[in-house]
């Protein structure tokens, strides 16, 4: 789904960019502006920022939830 109509960026592109930035040990914190720069574009109207922030935080929230889960739950998922 297109999230940023100014730059024609999809939720998938934004999610992947945020993940790449977090995976880079020397990378920057994935803010909306940093994610746009990572994708080689610049924010224009900013109307998509609330959705971009939600996409960035949904992944962070998922990672935090995974880390908070008991180890026995994680192990049983691998079976
Ligand atoms: S909709 Fe994303 S900058 Fe305008």
C-alpha cells in the first residue's frame, strides 16, 4: 500500500528501510527523515509522517515484545 504519495513509497519499502537501518551497527536511528534519506528521497508535505512513524514503531514494538517473551515460548516456536 502506498503510504507516501509525494514520493510513491509503500509500507513495505518503508518497513524494509527501517529494518536495514536498525540492522546496521553504525546506522542512524530510523526517524521518518532518516528513513526517507535511506531510500534516496526527501519528505515533501509531511502528511505521511504519522503513518511512517507507526510503521517504524510497529517493528520496534514487535522486537521488544519478542525480547520480553519467556525463553521457553521462543524455543517451542522453533519446533
Ligand atoms: S505524503 Fe509523504 S511527504 Fe507528502
